C-alpha cells in the first residue's frame, strides 16, 4: 500500500447467525506522519462521527455500543496497520456496513470510505446446475462461509441415499480474504430424483448450532408410459376405453395411433381413447406414443373384436359343360376364424377349420354335379351362409327305362332322356319310313321332371308290329340314337307271376268251379224255371264288338283321352268275354211260388 490514507477490507462478508465473523482489515496513512501510538474505532452503518453512529469497538477506551458490548475484539496488531475485527454471537440487527477510523493523535484522525457489508445467514447456499438431465452427471454445490477462526464449520449432505453413483468433494475457496467451504455432491440423476429435495447441513463442533440448506431437483427426462391397457378381447357393440398414462419432464405430446394412422393427440400426462360402439373395423393394433425434447417412447396393445362370420362370398352361378373343371371359391371373415363348409343336398363336400377361405375344385363335372351349393361359415358368435347354382350342360342320355310295350290293341313306346338343355326327341320307324316328333300331339305325349324328359309314342295295332323303333334325342351339345327294346304285356304278366303263381291261380279256378257245380245240383232248378225267354232279347256285346267300337270311338277322342285309353289298355292282362243280360221283362209267378224258384242268378264261365 502506498503511504497515504487508505484502507482495505472485503466489500461483502457472510456469517451464520449466532456464529462469529472475522472482518479482515488493513490501513495506511501518509508517510510524513509519525504517530507514537495508533488507536482505531469501528463504526456501524455511518463513517461520520458527527452522526453519532453506534461504536462497534474503540481501542483507546475499550468501549462499545451496548449492542456490541462484549462481542467485539481486534485480532490484528493495529500498530502494524492491521485492523481485523471479530464479532461474536451475531444477530440479525448486526447486519450492515462497517467503517474503520484511524486515530494517530491530534488532528491526524481519518475515517476510511472503504467499508465491509456484513450479511447474516440462516442457511447455507445450495446451488443447482442450470439443467439436470436424467442419465447425465450432475453436481450440487453447498457453499458455507468460513470466516471465523474460532468456529470451523462441518458440512454434511442429507437425504442422498437414493442417488445413483453419488460422491462428495470438499474444498476451501478464498476470495478477497474471505473464505468459503465448498462441498460438491456428484451423482447420476434419474427420473426418480425429479422433485426430490436434498439438504446441506452445517454444524459447528462443540456447539448446538445447526443450519440446513435445501434444494429441490428438477430432473429433465424422456417420457415413459407408466400405465396402459393390456391387450384384450371384446365383442361387437361394446364400449371400450383405452388409457395411456405418461410420466415425463417437461410434459409430452401424447398420441394414439391405430396401425399407423393418428387417432387422437394432446399435450397431457393422461390421454384416453374412447370407442363408444366397437365394430370389426376397430380390431387391430393400437400404439400410445409420447414425445418431448428429451426422447420418445411407444407402447403397443391389441384389440381383438370378436364377431360372427360375414355372409360368405361365393362364385356367381356357373354354367359348365360336362367334362370341364369347375372351381368353387368361398370366402368370409369372422373372429375367430370360422369353420367353412361347402354343402350340396345336405351333404358336406369339404370343409376347413379356422380359415377365411375354402376352395373346392371339381376336375371333370358331370350332370350329377348339377344343383344348388351352399357355403356355410360358423364360429361361436354366430353363423351365415350363401348359395349358388352350378348348371351342368350335357348331351342327351337315354335312360334304361326307355322301351316299347306291346298291348292287346296298341304298341306304346316310351323314350326317357336326361339332358341339359332340354332335348328334342324323335321316334323313327324305319320299316314304315315314318318319323314322329314331340310336335305331333296325336301320337306323342311328353312330360318333364327336372332334366328328365319322357316322351310316349302310342300306335294302334292295325297291322304287324314294327320290329324296330328308334328314339333320337339331340340338343346343342350332342345327339343320341337309341333302339327301343320290345316287351309283350302277356309275357310280362306270366313272367312276373312265375310257375308257382300259375299253379296257385289254377287251384283257385278249380275250387271255384267245383263249388258252383255243387250249388247248381243242390238247387235242382229246372230249365223252365231258370230263365223265361222274353219278347226282347237281352243286349250283349262281345269282345270283338268292343274292338270295332273302340275304333269308331277313337276317331273322336282327344289326345289326352287317347293317352288315358292307351294306359287302360296296358293294364289289361287277360282277354275277357263279357255279356250284359236284361232280366226286367221276366214273367213273375204267383205269390205262392217257393223262394227257391224265385232265385235269380247268372252263370259266368271262364274259358
């Protein structure tokens, strides 16, 4: 220091209340002054004596203001220019500015403008880093003033057990002759430490003094999803609520996605997604995504919507030619995957389990494959079905029941044909060079049942029976000619009855004849009483007469009557002679005629 009026002391100095503080101080004076003794005076809050500031310490008289009485003393050698002041038992009313005045004797007294500001502390300074990020090393600092040689502080970090990889380092810093004990806490913060309060505790050995400084950590970290629905199943029509709870610092943007499409987004810690009426369209994967400047997180859940199978989609109705390959495709959708079957005529042709598609291939279709097919789909939530038609077109096929039957008066030929589309049927008689078609209703009657057409040709036996009758059927896909076999009705009857049946019939006839002979003998009726010849002969028609009558009547019969007549003729298995006898004009005897003589009877003989 140059030899002039000057002083040096820290501008600010801190100390704990109830502790002590030492304010370092040095001063100088002009060199032309040679004092024999130097005194010093410390003032509080004012450098001017005329303002009567409180005297902190006066060395000449060892006096002080009542606030400082017994609390202050000089630590330095004032004669050597050291004016260091110690104040004990600090209180809040001692906080303020402190000025020093040198008294060199006589008029050589000077109050230095330099002064120290004393601050009282109730707690240490705890300094947080500007930003604390989870996973990155952080430092917390606790600064404790150490400016009293008689009381040395001890610093301890409290509530640090939950900190990862923590450690404490202590060093002593000096600034402008003031000392500060610096305790540094190093650790790796995590999201768990966000909002956690740490404390730095200062104690002075040998005293009950204790001071604590607190700091609440603001740890920045990426979002994390702390609560979300589990994957689950539901049925159509129910209400579903998805909840996604996110923890992050700062707050995150939270969004719900369904299979990549944004459904809902908000800046919140709790985002819900409500589905009021669930359908199969809601089935799928849902993602809750949260993002802030420190990271991003996703979580996925699945929603399975259970529902009955849809109405199956099948081929359109198909028209296929016989021999072609036909593929029947049936597909549907259900959850769980259904059992799919293809059914025809109540018979399951093929089926698959837990699939959405079924394929049936028919390598070479025939007319037997023609008909209605059903595709059925079923799971535990319901069933559905669809139908389609497979129409097989094929050339005519003459069935085995096609034949000619010879009756007494007619020859009837039936040609039964199966085909699709409907065939055109002709009957050919090569011997007579004659062709009869369905278009001639006088001779041919046709009827259809499904794909089967029966055409019936009826011929009168006016000459020799034709030896060959051909049935010809044709449609767009082919033609079939077939010679019809002949069968005689009499032969058929006896063939059906057989030898045993013939014997039985013969025995029955013999028994009936014997019974009638005995009855006639018992009656003993004379020829005169048997029949009385009337004036008018009974009318009778023989079998031959019937034939002639049939020819005449046939000229006036309609086609339907001819068909019925021909069918009746087919059912006649035996030639029958019959007679019609009129007994109305018989002479009646008197009232005394015996009952036996009044008996009327007719005799019928079988030839």
